[in-house]
C-alpha cells in the first residue's frame, strides 16, 4: 500500500478545501473493500476535503468521466473506447462460489459445473460477472432454480448468510460473514482485470492524484487464499 510522508501530509493539509473537490466512481457490482485502506489514508492526509463516491451502470459512469463529472473510474476497462482514456491496470479480480458452511456443497473443496445443477444461485442483474456465469451455465445445459435477484451486494450476502440452500458467485474481496465459506470453481472464467480509468490531459485534484499513485504502487497479492 502506498504511504504518505509527514512532509507531504503537512503540505497537502494546507491546501484550501475548496480546491479539493474529488469524485471517484465505481461501477455497480465492484466491491469497495480493496480500496478502503487507500481511502482511509487519504482521510488521514486530507483533513478538509469534499470527497464523493459515485456508483452506477457503466454507460452512465463512462459518460460522467468523459464530461469531467468524475476523475477516476474503477472497474473493468470501459467497453466503449475513447482515444483520451488512460488505463492503469491494478489487479485480476477473481471470483469464487460462496455459501453457508453447512450447505451440502461446502463439503467439497472445489466445485465444477455439474455441481451447480438445480442450485439456487443468488443473482445481481447489474453485475456483469454474475450475468455471464448464468449465461455460461445455461449454454452448458445446467438447469438452475429460478434465481433470487438482489440490487445490492450487502443484501445478497445477508440473505446468503441466513440460507443454507443458496449459493452466490462473488469476488474474492467481498466482505463475508463468519458463517460463509468460499469454494473454488472449475468452470467458465468470468474474472476480469480491474483498472483505474482516467482522461489524458485532464487535471486531477491532489487527493485523487495521490490516490491513483497509491493504487498503482499497492501490493494486490491476495491476503486470503
């Protein structure tokens, strides 16, 4: 994780709060957890600044980035390219099958496509990864139970923690409750490269400039297998 020296902190804190208007955007379905240590570091370095985190569907956030309403977009590389985009690769976002510890499939260390036949897969329609997995399973002839759909990941995890009959396909950085376990999945690779997308030639505020530097210098090695 990037660090801020005391000299740097002292100089940044002297900047007027009016100059520190910062907006970060995360696509729907992208977990905030891996970025929290760096955001907390900013909060310590910048005692007075107006910081916003926007969420939304990719097409809306990409338009906001082009129009200058946001400074950094976190998520997969935008589908619609633009010659002014700058891409900063961060880490490979892997997914796994998550369930309660007493779910029948939890007895296995690794799951395959056939294990998901008639499974109750919790689904987030706004999450492209989850949608891709469902499409792959249907193509492979795997019959799923009618999916329960959730607009928010925290609601999905709360339901998952209370039901030993459901499973979910979640990123490795999602914050899980103690009753939940992860299992590897041998099947279609629905993972993606997490990138920070910015606009070339556009000036960023000091806080998000530092934030981007921290992200690029961070050690993204998974801390949990």
